[in-house]
C-alpha cells in the first residue's frame, strides 16, 4: 500500500497553497515591530557605527594628538608673554622673613613695616 491510500488528506495537502498575506497584515506587523523596538534619537546617535581601517584611525589619532600639543604650546607661550616679570623682594627692599620668637601681638592690631638696614 502506498501513502495516498493510507491517508486521503495527504494528497490534498500537497496540492494546497497558502494564500498571500494582505497589505493590512504587513502594515500591522511593521507598526508593531516599530513600536516594540523604537529608540530615542539620542540612543540612535550614540549607537551609530563608523567603520574606519586601523591605519587611518592611527593616523587621525596622531594628527589629533599633535594638534593638541601644538595648541597647548601656543597657549603656554601666550601665557608666558602675558606674565609680568617676577620682582625679587631683595631688589625692592622688603624683608619677607619673620622671626616669631617672643611674638607679642600689637594691642590695636596695627601692622609695623620694618625696612632692612634699620631705616
């Protein structure tokens, strides 16, 4: 006995074709998928992939580091030109060392400036 005689439905099932899905079903499935996997704009921005070959990335990284160092040197040179010249306290005549042995605060809190050389 062959299979068709044993099961009369198997022959009919082989001949049957499933109907094509309607356009409405496709639209509903797409809308459901978009709703489930919707991402905010900022998440899409942070998940962007840009493929760059390693040698190109290394060259760009070296250029970026070199540019940062050059800008840093320009900035420090500009600061050096803007700084006033350091004034040595010995050239002006002020004493910056304080002897604190036997320190007694002044009664009215006045400050006394003592010039070097006993002046």
